[in-house]
């Protein structure tokens, strides 16, 4: 059973991100692990985060919808969690996959949501914070995880929203996200930098890429590290980013970020990183699509696609699916993509800006709980 639980925690780990460009919702981990009614199990269980992650995926009909998780430091030593669960949370924190704060994780979750324009998955009505965060009463901003017949579901706490309400980062959030920040604590997973520490183990640590840094906290009045409560140093301008989505057969399979100065290769199985599509392709599509097929690059405000394939790449101007309007790109040809343009690697295999598709299009996204042992997750239905 321990092996099965570890596999589920690994699957959950793949859905965690403090990257402002990728996160789809914010979660207070201390609250989620105690949703005992979702499975009828022990008082605190880390696997409940997986149930909430799955509920988000079903709501937005999308594979791999990441959540931004905030955890209070006392949770890392909570005796209601198993020793393995506590170890995993510490590792996630050290790797910058979740954000740890000294105590009040609920208020930090609301601060992150406001700065980034994200919804919050919570049963709390956040009454104590409504003066500082009046938006929590808006339709679709707070979603409560509750038990449902097909597994946990998310229901809006206000209004009749069908999908989580999102917005552009707040004005303050936009200013914070335009800069790179450095924490004086050299081993800070969120605002540290590789090589800052004199420790012989410094190279083994994972640090958040400056492009993917979470927003600083402003609770002290100045940009501060939410974990160490120390004032952050402005380390310069943050590179611009574009968020793209891979859509295959009408289903959004993956979102990824292209940052200025960091091109991204997309293909069947790109070498040296990149976005790998092979696991979602049909046999014919795998034969057509090259290992490295299209290179995406951000130059200033221009998003550029370059064909590097063997069999060719298509461009769908304005996202049009009319084959008469499809443009074939010559090998090594580069094109500046207009806002609604879509790149086609093969029929039905598309890449475009994430905002082009309001729904992920997947009625039954893959569950992170697929490997959960039934003895530890006694999920039940309420009628």
C-alpha cells in the first residue's frame, strides 16, 4: 500500500505549480487535508489534495490543470499526517512546488489569488478577510470542494458560475510580476538562485526559475518572502512570457510557457527538454510529427513559430479550420503569430495561445487518484 500511496503523491506532485503563468487555482493545504467527508478516512490525509485536483480537472475539462498550494509551516510536523506525508510536503516545499508560510496560509492564499487573478478552492467563506479582499464575494471566485456521486465536485460559494472566474493579475500583481526578486536566505526555493549558497550540496537544490517565481507577499508593506518574512531585493526585469496550449483532438492536453530568451521545442519527443506530445498521438500522427517539430520563440512582443520538421507544419490564420485558408510553412521558415493564429503539426494537433480555448474539452480527464489504494481512500457517494 505504501508504494501505491507514493505513486499517487507523485501523480499529485505533477499538478503542483507556483508559476503565476500556469496555476489555475489556489489551495490552502492545511484545510484540504482535513476534508474527511470526501473519503470517510482518518482526520488528515494528503491524498485529499488529489481528490480536489481531480475535481478541478473535471470542472475545467482539462488534463494537467495545476494548482498553487499554500501550506502553513506547522503542517510539516502535523502528527495527524503520516511520516511519509510530512516528508513529501517538506520535499515539495524545498523544491518550490508548494509555498510554505509561517502561520496564516488562508490569508496568503487569498493574497496570491488577488495578485494573480485566480479562484480559490476552499470551504471557508473567508469572512475575516472580506474587508481586505472584498472580491471573495464575487461570483465564481470561491469554490467549495464537496462530496458528489461521481467523486468530489466544486461548487461556487456565490452566484451561479459554471466555471471558475479568473482575471488578469491585479495592478499591484502585474508590477510585482514584472520584476525578479531575490531572498537574502540563500537556500530559498522560491526566490533563491542556484550558486548563491556556499553549501557543497547547493547544486542538488531545485530553485524556481526567475520567470516562474511566485508573487512576493505584501503583508509587511514591502515585497517580502512569504516563507522567511524577509524583505526581497529587486534583481531586475523579469522576461516577458506567453502561455501556450497543446490541443489534440479537441482536448487541451498541456499548457506551457515561452519566455523571452528561452525558446521551446514542441514535437513527438524533443531532445534536451521541450514539450513532448508522443503520449497523446495516434499511430499516424506519431509517424508524421518529428521528434522536434516546431520551435516557439518570444522576441519582444512577437511570438514566432519556426518549422524544424521533416514533413512540414501548417498555420491556421485566426484559428480558422477552413483548409482553403491553411498556410503550409516551408522547412526552417519562421512566422510571427497573430493573436488568434494556431500552428498545426498534424490534423487535429494544434498549438496556440491558451486564451484561445475557454474549455479544455475533456469530459473525463485522467485522475491523479487512479493508483489510490481503496483501503486508504474509502470514497463514498451521498444521495
